[in-house]
């Protein structure tokens, strides 16, 4: 995971933070004080008024054309602009001095630059207003899937119920894939443009398995896929808002991952379509107007519809439709940024043995329901079916008929239909008629104590003598009371073995930190490089150059002139040169070569165009220190 803005500031020394605060004119150097103005769009705009044009230009380039990935100063994206390498390095150094960009060090490779998400988000919030869209009536398509949340929930139920074996490579066997795909019953066509749909015969299963692994809900164990019971239990008890936020973050991570440079386009999408529908083409046009991107609008819109819009609709985050023959979209009620918590509606148990619960129904209770009822699908309302086989399955899972009836009554807004109550009870009794239940065995070795206790009515009412003399059965509900009674009368007792209910019957609500629910990134860990950079650091080794080369425009001997150009190429520096007619020009040499007996320099001129100049035309030259223009 790449670090947040606050994490970057925390990784710096106190002295470095003080210098950043002084650079920005802030009184406090606390990480929160340094970060807050950079995460608020209006405050960021006020700070940017005091920046140089170079800093503003580079930040805009990062936001619109680099996006949510680390980068370096020789990234190909910079070749499309008119910034010379020296000015680019200077601008990045200035942004580092303000805590807008940071230098990250990975275990392998060279350091890379990073502009945290919060800064890019604040910049874009000052560019685009929230929402917008068309206010006309649109024809909306019926969603083609059950949504990522429902599919993931049912997938976890299946993994808990079935034996999902894996190949040596850690993949699910094809026959089991076919079974899981049939159980999930989701349309895979809308996932064709995603990482799960490219070359995968079962993209829906691939998607939910990916989500389960990202959240750490499953693991490979002895050649099988199994649940991380404690983590799933915690997951089921998360708030609706936190759960949808994590699933949406996973969706964004996977859909945006192959094209991080489109991060600004995604963030514009997040700011639109919360109230009114958004025309697909207009969304792209609004982005291109600010990003200055080239290419056909129709081609980009078509690609985005395939890679983002239709997959997001399949995962439940969006609704798509048509307005005047044009593709439109809007965020669904599941989108995490929609204000307010989902209402805690009750379910309905119908006389035809159909159980209906809202999508926001507490998943810990829905998990118990799924043990003895078959999932039939649904959108905002999830439908389950009670039948003889499903109830018998619940018995095998350790549920009694009475526990199932209690579960149904608790989830129903109305009194349970009598025929459903009788049916569940009969099906549960028909589950074999033989069951093993947990009891406590009390052993009393001393005859005197045994005779004394067994004649006491308090003890006699709680135990049943079985087998050998001194061995008794104690019902579960009587055990604690009996132990308390014995303790008060001076008799000590101990538990020889603790037995537990299935983990999904545990009603405790565990509390986990946000970090424990972050997706497990496959990236190697990164560290923020500490140290406050100086502008001179933008060009390492500049101080070792002859001072006269950079102090003024001067004529030089041809051999020295070649040395100056060669050094400028090597250190990626800008030059100022005077031609034979006395005209002054700026030049960023990229290559020096002798062609046909003439020394020539090839590079970029001050208009951003590639140019080749003969050194014989150069009357005078000066190396330009990048910071001289500040």
C-alpha cells in the first residue's frame, strides 16, 4: 500500500517538518497541521497562489497524466510536455519542500516520487464541482447481477459448506469452478473488460475469490480453500457503511489498477451522478477540457463503458440507462459516499416458505439463515427458500428446529406463519431422529460426598445419574447454576474440556482497526525518504562545474564549447546560447554527435520543439542554473 499524506509526514523528522512549515508560512509543524491545508480544495487553491508557475504546471501534470502511481523524473509522460529535465527536477524539489510530493524508497530500485491521494483529490475538488448531470427522464436497465456484496456473501457460505479443493498452483479445480459459477448465477458478460474477464472462463468466481483474498477472508489450507473464521466473523459484524466502503475500495483498486493515469477521470466520475444521471460522453468531455488530453471522445467513452461503467453496474455500484439514445449512468444507493446509513428493515417470512430480507439486513443474522435456507438471489431484497433439504442441512450444521424457528421469528416483522413453524419443526425432526448433544459429565469419587449431594433436592433436580456409580449427566443450561451452587457450599469443580458453538453463532461484535481491514497489497513495502531537499539538490554535482560556465553568457574555444554541451547532456541541464546574428535562445540538449565532420547538438528549444544546432553557429553559451529563475 502506498502511504497516505499523514503517513508521509509522520515518517519525517521533526526538523524536516519545521522546514516545511516555514516554507509554507505555517505556525505548527504537526503532521495534521501540515496535511490539513493540502486536503481541502479551497485552502489548497489559496496556497497555490503563492507558488511558481512551474510548481502549478507540474502538479497539474501529475494529477491528470500520472495519477495514482509512483513516478520518476525520467518517466515517459514528461516527454510530451515542454518542461526541460532540469526545470522538471527543480519543480519536483519545490513540491517536496512544501510536502506536496515525497520521495519513496523501495527495497529494490531507485527512489520514486509520490503525490498522495489526498492532495490530488483536493486539487480536483477545486476544478470540478460535485454532481451535475442531466435532469431529464431516462430509461434505466435492469441490473444484470446480484452485486458484489451479495455474491461475496454467498461465495463465503459455499466455501464454508463445500470442500473447495485446489490444484498445486493454488487454483480451484474446474469442476468446482463450474459448480460455484452455477450457484452464484451471475451474468459474466459485463465483466469482459476487467482483469477477471480477460481470458477467464469464470470471471464472476474469479472476482469474488479475488475480493475474499483481498480482504483476507479465505486462505489455502492443506490443499483446500477455507475460511479465516475469526476474520469472517469480524467482517459480518462491520457496519454497513464500513463494509461497502471496503468493497468499493477493492472495486476501484482492481478497475483502476491497469490504468492509474486515469485516476482524475475516476475521481470526476465519483463527483458526478449522485443526484442526476450523467451522460457518458459529457463526462469524458468535461475531463478532456481540463486534462488537455488528445484522442477521440467516442473511442474513450466506449472504452470506459466497457472497462468501468458496465462492471460497476454488475457489482451493484451503478445504474445504467439511455437518454435520447445516449448512454447515461448514476450511482446506486449502495455507493458508499451516499449520505446516511442503510435502514435496518426487518424481513418477511411468507406462508409459501419464502423468506425475504433487505440487502442491508445484518449479515451475522443472515449467515445463520443461510445455514438452513437456500439463497434464490435478488437485488435490494434477498430471497431465501425453506425446504426439507435446507432444514436438514441446518440440523447437520448444529441447529435445532427451535433455533431455526427463533431465527425466523427474530428476522420477521410479523408473527411467523403457523404452517412454516410446523414445517420447519417436522423437517428438523425428520433429519434422522438421532442427534449428539453436548452435556457435562460430573464425577464424584468420594462416596460420602456423593451420598450427601445426591440426596439434596437442589442437586437432584439438576442431574441425571448414568452408567457407573458417581457419573452424572448435567444439561448445558443447568451447568453454570450447579457450579455456582457447589462453590457457595465449599465444593470446588473444574472444566475438563471447553466446547464451543460454531463461530457464526457468536454474538459478540469484535472491534478491528481500519488498518486490519486494508487489502493485503502484493507490492513490496515502501519507506518515505526523510530530509528537507534544497533547490541545489535538483541537479546533483552542479557545484562542481566551473563557476564561469554558469555565471554569464561567454564565448569559448571549440573544445571547451563541446565540453559544456557534453556536460549539459550528461546532467540534463538547460543552456542559453547566442547565435552569429546576436539572437539569444534557450536550449535543452539531449544528444551531442559529430556528423559529417561537424559537431551537432540535438534537443528541445524554448518552444518545446525538437531542434538540431551546429556548434559552429554558437557564438556564446551559458549553463542555466534551474533555481536562478525563482
